[in-house]
C-alpha cells in the first residue's frame, strides 16, 4: 500500500526533530572516499559524531564500513540507538530501509551491478549473468570464501558510460565480458 | 474558543469549530466515512485513502482525515464514484492481507470488507498474494502477538506508541509491499516495549493482539463488559473489564474519559488474572494448634467479636487497633474507621499512607491547608515546566507520565528531575539533578537562594497570599543565605551550574507543576523536604492558578480516598481533626452514638501501632488488606511485635506474609467483585463496579466489618447498598457533600464538591489556601545530616523503590503470568566502580546486612545509582528489603525512612 508514501512517513517518524536533514542526507557523498574508520571500536566511531539524530545515516555507514564483513551487527545498532537516544526499532527500520545497509555478513568486496533501464539497454543484465557464473553465486549471495558479495543496484549515476558496476567504493564503466573478467581476476588476488 | 463555521456534508448543514478535522466532524454528526488509518487520538496519516471525499472547488478526491473544515465547505462523502473508489482500494488492500478472523477482537477492516461485499473471494478483483510475501509473525512478547500478514501498515500502532504513550518503540522495517512493523530488531520481546498494549487497543485489523485468554473470547458471544476503576496505582484509570463465564478475560482502557482517555499501563491491561487465581482465600480460617482450619462465617465472626470484646474489657479500649486498606473502597474504609472509633472506642486506625505520603500530606496541610494534589492529572500536558522530585513516575504512575511526555514532546516543556537514581523519565528531561541520598533540603535551599538573589520572587503573591508577607519572606531569605551554590554542591554533589539553571527555569515558568514522590517523603526529613518545595513554590507564586501547583501522585488506587473518608488516627472524614469537638458532636449525631463515646485524643499511627504491640500496649489487631510483614520498615521488629499480639485478624484476598501470623483469616472480595468508589491522585471520586462474583464464601469487606460490629453489640447502621454508605460519607465529610452515585455514573468528580450543583474542583487554592486564615505559610528549615550515615562497617547507603511490573508487596501483581514474565526477581543495583572495588560481578549472590537485619539477593551492575549508593525494589517476599530499613520516624508525619539505610554487602 502506497509504498513511497510509507517510506517518506517512516523517515519523519524516525527523525521527529530532524525532518529536513534526514531527507537531505539520504545518499551521502561517500562513494569515492576511502573508509576512514577501519578497525576502530564502536565507541571510538560514535565519538566521532555529535549525538544528533540526523547523524544516524552517517553513523550507520561508518559502523558498517568498519566491520570486516561489511555489515551492521545488532550490537552496533543497539549502541547507535543508545548513543542517539533512539529506540532500537527506529535504527533498525532505517538500516532495513536503505539497500546500502546490510544486516547479514557480506564479502570483503561488494559488487553492485546496475540494472536500471539505461544499463539494461547497454546489456547490463549480461554483465550480471557473467558475474553470477564466474563467482558461482546469484545476486544477494556471498561467495563461500567470503571474498565477494554480489548485489543488484538501481541507477549508479553513470548512465553516460553504461553499463556500470561498483566494487566497494570504486566505479567500473563501459563493462563488457573482457573487462569484467579483468576486474574480477584483479580483485581475486587483491 | 475557535469560531464556528458552516459546512455541508452530503447536503446536510453542519456547524463545526473552524479548523476541526473533517472526518471527525462528519463522524460526530452521524456521517461515518469509511476509514482505517485515522483515529481521533492520533495525528492524521492519510495512508489508507478510504476516507476520500469530494470538496467543491478542490481537484479530485481528497482524504477527509487530512482536511480542516472551513467556512462554506461543500463536501460529498458518498456517491457512486467515491464508493467505487473505496471498494477498489479495499480490494487492493485485501490482496496483501490475510483475512482469517477468529472473533477475538474488533476487526474494523473486516467490517468494511463485508460492507463493500468483498467477503467472498470470487467478488474480489485482485488475486491474493500475501502468502508469497513471506510476512513473519512475532510471538516474542510476553503479552502480545504481531502477525504481519494481517497488518495493513496504517501507522496506528506506531503512532499509538509514539504520540499517545510517548515511547516510540515501533517502526517499519523493509520497503514497499514487503514492509511491516517491528519492535526492536524484529523481536518485540527484546525491544523497549513495556507491554502497555496501546497498540493492541488501536489496531484496526487484529495484526497486534493480546496473548492471554484469546481462545476464550468471541466478541459477538457472551461477553459482558463492565466499566470500573483500575486496582493498581493512584491514577484511577477507567477500565472496561470483559467477562466471559464469570471470569475476567480482557481489560481495555475506556476512551474519551479522564483521567486516562483510553490509555493503560501493563498492570492495568494485563494484571487482572490474580482475581481468578487458585490461591484466593475462599473460606474463613481459624488457627487451631498452630494450623489453619476451615471454619464457618458464624464461627469465625463470633470468635473475632468475642476476642475483641474480651481484649477491650480486660486491657481497656487502647489495647485495640486496626490497619485499614488503600486497596479497598471508600465505603469499606469508612465503615472500618467507624468500627474503630465507635466500637473499639479509640482512634488507633491507620493504613499505608503513613508509609508513603504522610510527610507530604503533613507539610501540605500545615503550609497550604490540604494534603491532596492541587491540580488535575491532565494539567501536566499543558505545563511548561515540571519539577519531578523523588518520583519515578514512568514506572509508578505510567499513565500520568504520558501527560508529562506529551508536554515535553509536543510543546517543548522542560522537565527538571531531582533524583539520586536514574529513572526512565531522565530521557525526556531538560535537567537531571542527582543529589546524594538525603541531601534534598540543602539542594532546595540552594535553589531558593538563587531565586532570591536573582530576584525571581513574586512579591505581589507573597504580600497577598503568604502568612506574614514580606517579613516571613525575610526570615526564609536569612535562613537560606548560607546555601551558596558552592556550599550546596559540596553537600549534595550537584553541579552548581545545573542547580542554578533548574532554579531559574522553575521560577520563570508560566505553568510549573511539582510532582513529588516517595523519594522525598520516605525520609526522616520527609516533611522538611516538602516544606522546602512549598517554600520555593510560595515565594515564586507558582501555585493558586490553573496549571500551577504541587501534586503528590498517590501510590495505591485508593490511598487518597482512605484518608479523605477519615481512616486516620488524626482526622475524621474530610480532614477534620479528631480533637474538633464540634465535629465529633456532629458525627456522633449522624452515627447515633453519645458524643462522649467518641475519643477526642489522637490515636496511634501505623508504625506506632506496631511499636505499641511490641511494648504490649496493643493486644489485638484487625488488619484489612495490608501486608505489613513486607511493607513495614524494620521487619524483624515488626515480626516480633506481631507475634506479641494476643489476637490478630487478617482480612485479605490471598494468603500473605502477614496472614501467617493471624489467629483468624477472613476471605474478602477483590476490586472486580465490588461496588463502591475510589479517589485517585487528583481528588477524583471514581466508581468501582462489580464484574464477577467473589470466589467461594469470600465476602464484601464492609459486610464483614458490619457483622463484627453487630456481634460486638454495636451495629454500625442499616446499609442496604454501598450507595447508602457513600451517602453517609457525604454527610460527614463536607468535601464530598455534593457527590452521590448517580452523579458518578459517567465520569468522576474532583473534591471539594460542597453542593449538588457544584461541578467539583479541578484546581485547589485559586482564591485562598485552606489554612485557618486562608494564607500560605512558609516553613524555613535547615539542612541536617541524616542520622544514619555510611561508615566503615556499613559503607553503602541503600535506597528502595518500585518497578513497573510489580506492585507493592506483589500479593496481586505476582499472581499474573503476564507481569511475572516481564520481571519476577529481586536484585540490588550497584555502581560499576563500587562493584569493581568490591569484586562483585553481574549476577553474583550477595548478603546485604544492615544494623537491623540481613537478606540475600542478586547484584546488578548499573550506572543508574551513584557511587556509594544502592537500590533495591521492595516487592519481593524472598528478599524483603524492609528487613534492612529503619523504623526511626519523621517527628512530624511519623513516616519511616525507607530510602536511607546504611548497609554492607558480602559475597555468598
């Protein structure tokens, strides 16, 4: 029922005092930045942020990036909730809403393949199929060795150079079979 | 008052306040536009889209729940196109919805499905897809189940939790069609949910339902609904009890009525199973050779009457005493008091108020002339500053706390908490002052000094309404002069900066309310603490108008009423002193006894009665519905005192720690088996109504009392019903003169209500105080060190208190699985640094020892308490913390210092 409507309302409910900020920081500009939080304790990460509710998204990103398996643990969510004086479900709802957050362990490298119309026109689906075959997993899964997770993404904003995918923070454009193979073999040995 | 505007809905002319909600206006005028997500207690959501209407000069169809009425609005609520749209929307919702229905709840969605002819699958346009969506069920809460397949994502539960209860425990998870509600991390039972069940009450589809008794309920078949008043704390919530086959199977909040407007807490909603518990006392029991044996009522009552009579003849009338009960009705207590004064012939009658708010009441009586709360509970919602002192209201008065949270969350009111221990309200507080235990007088004198030195006093108020005017003020000023912020910080440990800010906020507020609790009253300096609060209130003029004043929330359902009807060693009904001969003469006439027979000297108070028993002065006692073997201080001493009694009668609904010591146990009816009245914390007289029959031979308390009096040769009067008793109360207590049962049928009335046409009094002291000269009185008091302090042998100071899920001696609350599933264990809170220092770990069993006794319990490590201080709930009979507390009394109010005992701990 009225999905988009729900989503907007949900943000309002989660951030009763920070409506505007919450809406503005939906997609933070962090794609090209390296993870600055590696190997910190949750407390050290939280201390880097002011305890304002509109910092929730940034905090969740930091906590997720900090985890070697690229996900948010219940413990991390609880700590974030406590720090921001939010209830557990408010934080959980946000983490579950945005596809960039995961509550399950993921691989060291997260491959996000764009399946939006422009990429699809440029044979993006073939890229996905090739990755599934090469890695032996389907979208949403992680390789048994824990190196790769494969996810599908809506538009990555690279339409002029479609088809595209991202591996963690790095964007790869003009993909074809050869380039996919090259990139993956590089990451296999990274 | 808003302007009235004229609108039409389907050509019907309607007048409504400008800006009112269109859907609600239509509903109030008999036009029910279909809706699911709208509820009048909540802000409009506009999610279900069923309340679509057409409004002239507006484009298309609009949701009436989000429209405010304006002059000249022409609304079409029903036409073929709108009805078709609604049917389409319902049909669409149905596709994602599991429409199985077990008849145990009110299903608003199903009603609409039937109304629009969509009950049969072949009439539906869209295929059912809910099974493929993999919606989960969450059964982890002790009291409720959530089934996402029945949820239509209408937001009502989320808003019920957030806007109504101020808790915001629920959210959505996932997106779009796969979204559903989550408590915590999809484990309701591990979330912050405290089980109040507001979400259940407002859920329109049965997605959130209660666990207890579901299989017993079919709402269309054999359910009797009885409105009554909650038996737990003193908020006086109005309940609707659902009765099936003589058993209570559900409790709902009554909407639209003060004081709770449909809201309940976990105890009110789920704490009724004790009524039907197998351990209820069902027959009179007489102790023979150390064993209780069943007896007939005649046998038991004759024995009781004979023993009381013999005791009186042998040792004199002073050898008899009674404990009445804040759990029973005004009518029961009035007759109990009448029995003691008229038949026992003394004033040795008291009850648990002496253990809770006696000091508050004493201070208020001396300073402002009334011991009851000066304002209404709902005034909290409109306050801009609430000073909450020693009052864990979210746990002890959860529904009062919802009004406080509304003020904070809706209009930015500032809550100032003074409490040595963290309480959940701290989350909503502007300032939390955390003084060391027992230093409150210094802290408040410091705040008063700030107010005086910054000239935040209300001179006009002092001159007009304070006894002694500016001269009395100068005395207070002189006394408080030495309480500089630095000096106060040294005594209390409270930051001078925070203390100064708190004083300023309180003094400058427009509508400040003081909510003072057990933390302030249960000290040897309890009366002094409240004097200080009143001093601060009087010099700032923060009383005597609507929304400003002081309010002690009462701990038990009827602790207010029992005092009001004169069940006190010091006062007759309506707070008229025992010594007032003219009043005694009036009462003697009403009772039909010679004036000389009514003792004109004060009787013994609760703890004094036990001390007199210990000293052999009181020989026989009648205890109705109290459990002093848990709730009295210094239990070892109480036990010795009780054992010294020649004869003890205990009248109760369950065997308790105290019935063990009785010679006769009399089985009584519980609240749901009674007619009568309670008085809540804001002086509201509320009806109690019988929902079920008492078990076995259990009798009404007042029947038992009248029988004993009769058998002692002095009948109390000829009462056919509880209403007859009430009418006599109204004759003896001027504050109740205008109240009768017929006036209480729909809603409660706040005393004083001096006449039949008087509406009751929402705010006290608007014109004058209730003191003899009508003026408020300042009582400057100095800080004194507590007589019991931590020392090398007993290095910790122990504080005691209550938790949300249990209630007092837990006779009632621990006999509800719903409540014990939440919390059922005693514990001792200890600061992490102390724990590290002593080498204690979470969960360690320890022995806690004071100068008076020792108990064993479990350690919980928490920053909720200060270093050097401990906290323990007093509900649990297996770790009765009152073995450690003192019975050294506040000299004015005779209250015992439950909050401060020096103890040491040993690892077991």
